[in-house]
């Protein structure tokens, strides 16, 4: 079934999504602690994170020896806000600077990549927290026909179930599973995530995640890349993420915001038909 939008409908949807994104970006800065994973922020609460990232790969999960190097220097904004009881709105916006060397040829590209918008609803919180999330990927801020495109130019729609539980002084854990429908030629994807975190000391915390993508193996355009080797039409990938964070501004009044910083290292552990590299991120976090 061909689910590609017509040019007219795509233009209308693009305009709507741009407006929706801008509206969310404005309301998200108005007022207190938002939660990641299955937890949903209270109404008016918000979580904002600006991450400075560096990804580098000099090999891939495959047999193509023509690949030499890929780098992605990016700044990513992630934000979420509670908009109604048990309902949160979230977005992710990456600004990317890419460089790729393949078969002796170097290409580059920069700009806003795939923007994601989503809704997360908490169904119940006892004996554990259970939520579902609906995410839309918006490929409207770049040209998919560039020599080194910032994405594959396809709309994605993902439904995810999230389970979390507090372990008291031993921290918390989270489990996630979902299915991502990709509207064009690329393969659909199964998504999964396992997360654990705890407080090391007052205002210092640690968390780790295993984040995975498994191809549904239904790509209609084959599995070769369309130019950007980090977004091949059909691939598997498992990543280990390790984060240490510090809240350096913890207010006495809970209605005030909290500032913090995080350092994250992410390593591509296993996969097929995609790049194998590592990402380093330094981020500024604000919760209110």
C-alpha cells in the first residue's frame, strides 16, 4: 500500500506541523519536575535539554570497505511539558553538521534534521507506571535530494508502550517497546529500550540505557543507502548509553526551576547495514 502523501497534502501537513512545532516551543517555556520514560509531567511542568553532540564512525556493521569516515556535530533540543492531566507533549529538534567520506569522495551537509513531535499518556501509576506514546517524525526542514541529506525524507509514525517503577533508594527502571511505521520505501522498525538509573549523591545521578532498533525487513526499495550512511532504508542497531548528571541549582522552593548538566557516552554495540561509532554529549538541562 502506497502511503505517500500527494504534493498538495504534504504541503498542508508541512505547514500545520511547522505551526504546531512553533506553538509547542513557545508554550513549553511557561510554567515543575518532568520525568523521562513512562512518567508524564504534571500540568505546567516542563523539562528542557540542549545537548551538544559529537558522533564519529570509521567502520560499519557490514562488509562495504568503501566507507571511510562519518561525523555528525550537532545541537539537539529535547523538551516536554504537561498539557493536561496525565498527558504530556514532547519534541526533539536536531541541528546537524554532517561530513561523510565514502570511496574517496567527501560530502557534507548541515541544517535542521528530522524533527519529532509526540504525545505521551499515563494510564496508571500503581503498582508501576504505565504509559503509551505516539510520535511523529517530520522530515520537512531539509532537502532529501541533497548530496548528503540530513535524513531519508520519509514521515514516520510510532506507537510505544512504556513501563517504569521506582525502586526507592535503589533508583528506578524502565522498559519500552514499540513499532515505527515508515511511510515510504524504508523498512518499518521494532523499537525497544531498557533503562536503569539511581542517585549517586545529593543532586548527582547516573543512568544507563540499552536502546535498540530491529528492522521489520519490509523495505520496498532495497537496503542500500540513499546517500547518508547513517539512515539506510533497512538496518538493525543496538546502542549502550551511559549518563552522569549533576543538578547544580536545586531551589529551596519546589515551584522554582532546577538547572543541571549531563555528560553522556553512547556506543553502538551491534547491528547490521549501518554505521558503528560512538557519540559524546554535553548537555544543559532545565526542569520547572
